[in-house]
């Protein structure tokens, strides 16, 4: 099922209205859709490198707007969906402790999820459920998604098709390793 959805999404990259399809995919990926917008971003930038910055900008803006939808889902649907499930599992009391911890580190969670392969929608919904500060959430989302999409566009613009394999197979790992090193450095500076 996911493979068919992936192929269907990729098929839109050559469509004349691809930029709008990219905007829609970027928007819904931040809250519910399982396929990342990179599936469209990469072939679109390769096909029109002179539009790389516009494509990355559309992807970033739509993704941040979609993140606000994810936040709203968490904020408004938590009491009707999430809380009863935790209570039924006997974990209702532990959410308050989690919420406080998450909000202390929420900006980092948004930044890390926004640039790594971790599903961004999980963090957007969780941010709403915990009531993470809206300005913190929005700024972190802009920085993370902008970094991710503009870096991909820049690599493709500069190096073209030869860098495609690196982006598709290894860029997520590079971002993840960078985030692990960054968090590790922060931990060391704070606690040692």
C-alpha cells in the first residue's frame, strides 16, 4: 500500500501543476500523510534547477502550515482521543510528567524531527497535545523544515543528478547523526 502511494506521489513530479501538488503533499505530510515531500522535491529540482529556491520555499511554507494543522489535531483532539486511550492503559497520570518534560525540550524535538527521517507529523500532533508554546513551535518548524528542504535543493542545484542517490539514501542518516552529535554535545555541556 505504501509503495503504491509512493509511486502515485512520485508520478506527480512531472505534472504541469506539480508545484501545487508539492504544496498539498508538504502540507498534509506534516499532519497525516505518510510520504515525505522529498519524493516530489528531488525530481522537480532536478528537472528545473533554476526554480530550486522557489520549489524549496513552497515546500517549506506548506510544510509549516501543515504542521499547524498537526498541532491543532493534537491540541483539540487530545482530550477526545489520546487521553482516554492512556487512561484505559493505566497511563493517564504519566502524561502530565511527560508534558512538562516535552515542553522543556520541545523546540529540540521539533528541530530534530523536522530535519531527520523521523515522522514530523508525530511531533506536530504531540506538540499540540502538550501545549508547546506556539511561537516556539512555529519558529522551530520554520528553521527545521527550511534547513531540510533548502539544503536538499541546494545540493541538487549545485551537483545535479549525481547527488540524488546520496540524498535519497543517505541524507536522512547524515541529518540523524548530526542531530545525535548536537544533542550529545548539549548534554555534555550541560551536565559535565
